[in-house]
C-alpha cells in the first residue's frame, strides 16, 4: 500500500493510523458490531474509485466516464441478490442509518405511524429515537421484550399493531441475542395492514449463510450494514420486493443521497463474493459457537447472561447480579486497561441512564476472524471476570493485559 506517501505528507494522520493498527493488533475486540475486513476489501476501499462521481445507477449516470464504476456496482448488486435471494438491491446507502431513512422516505409520509422494538431493550437509534429523524417525523410506538425471558414479545407486538394500525413495523436490533422470527413479524404486520422493514445489520452474515431465518421472502424491505457479521467495508444496503424497486432507488438518489461512494461499493462487491464462499459458512458457525462458549463461561463465572444465553454472535451481561453492582461504563473502562474492548449496554429493567448502563454487550465476529476458538473464549471470559473483580488492582489488570496481548499475538491480523 502507499503508506510511504502518507508518512511523508502527513505525519499526524500516518502516526494515528499506525497506532490504531497496533491497537487493533494487540486488543481483544469484543464489540459485537465490529470486524476485520480482508486485505482484498481494504484494497478496494483504498482504491482510485474514491475519485469518481457517479450520480445515478449503473448504465444510467449523469456524468461521463462511469463505465468502470458501472461494472463494479453491477457486480455488487448481482452478488448481493445471489447471497440473499433478493428481488431488488440498492448498494449505495452510505450507512445503515441512510438505508433505514430511505425506506422510511419510500414507505411513509411525515406523521405516519411506525411500530418498533424499544430502544432500551435492543432497538436501534434509527428505529424511532426521539432525537433521531425517525422519531421526529413519525408517530412511534414500541413493542418490547419479555422482562423475564429477555425475548421479543410477539404477542404484545400483535396487540399494539391491532390497536395502533401502524403503516410500518420494524424488526431488528443492535443488542438482541436471540433468533428472530421474521415470518411471524410479517404475518402480524400484514394482518394489521402494515409493511415490514427488517433491519438485519447485526445478523446479516448469519442470514446470508442460512444459519438464521431470512426475512427476505417475508418482508417488503430489508436493510443491513455491510461491516458487522458480513465482514465487509463500512456501509449500508437495501433489499426490497420488485414493486418497490424504483421507489427505493429514488429514495436513495436523489431522495436522500448524492454521489455514491464507489470505493465503498467496490469493497461491498468483494465482501459479497467472499460471503458466497463455503469458508464463510464455516466462519459464521464458529462465530456462533464462540459466542455460545463465551456466554456459557460468563454464566459459569457467576454473571447473569440476559435471556440465559445467545443464538447469535452477541450476548448481554447484566452486571447488577454480581457483587459491587458495577456500571457498564466502569466495566468498559476497566477492561480497556486490560486490552479488552467492549461496550456498555442497557439491559432489561435498566435502572441507569444509557451513558452509564448496567450491562456489557460482548460479541465474537472480530475475534473469530482472527482465528480464535472456543478455548480462547473460555480464557477471555476468565480474563474479563478477573478484571471486573480486581477492584482496579493494577497487578491483576497488568497480568490480564499481558495475557490478552499474548492471545492476540497468537492470532495475528496480517495487515
Ligand atoms: N453502532 C452500531 C452497533 O454497535 O450496534 C449500531 O449502529
């Protein structure tokens, strides 16, 4: 790569990137929404395609010189269709938030009602948070999870759908450890005259490989990011039924975006081709097995794992059930000192504000990409436990950090 140029021209950025590379190399990455892309994806994203303006869609652009980016975008679309069995795909959303907003712009008018998962119990900002445009423009009602089981309350969803008659039901989460019954959600929505948006950003890799139920046959709209379990570049994508194809394309461009990020779309094309390979199925199986092992060992170490475990790539640990009642934020800061990267998260029946929170969200996509397996998950659970029980003791934290770095060195990133 051309890092020599960067070093010469911009020492500040060069050095920050070098430090970030070292951080990624030597920290155990458990943020459930992060992953490590292949060198091929990195090359595509760092390519000359960043230079090109290409408003419009393949073979129908506003500017000249688009023949090569047309090829790239068409490859991305065709591969995504094959991967998910979608009728129509738009690969231009700059992010998952952009993808969701384009669906709202396509399906709703300001003031229309939407029904979404409660944000405190796993939902996403773009699913109706009062300070997000989705919460400002639309009338939002929430369904929730069962406080005891930690699982989505589909009966409550049906009751609210019947009472409120929303125009759109959204299903999908940022912090939900269980499998989702998309078919049931579509039945509930359609019975009550609503369309469905499934936001599969977190579990796209599990769905692409058939490990989790796909919403694509059942829901009008499916959005995802491409950088979580799917292991591609940062970005978004929309899949929809054919009848909404034109409206969705128009909601992205010119509706809510201008020129597409062609270098990111090239990275998506490479990601989809990687995800079509048999090795990717094996990778997703290992992500789930690792999450299950990590959750099992955390439970064995005395922590309450929300819903009793996990079906996917992540778990929620409720810290209130262990002595000390540490906040999620304090736990995150302590673990960071031991080179273990996590994020605080609200948990069912939360008693703290979101910036403190009472839980941790742990995920296994990134560590699994490095090649770590069940044995390492058990060790990582024990390291987390030791650090959280250390009461800040520098000796304990230093020993955990030393071990975390050793594990990382055993599974290098090869960038
Ligand atoms: N920030 C993402 C996550 O961590 O799940 C959601 O947008």
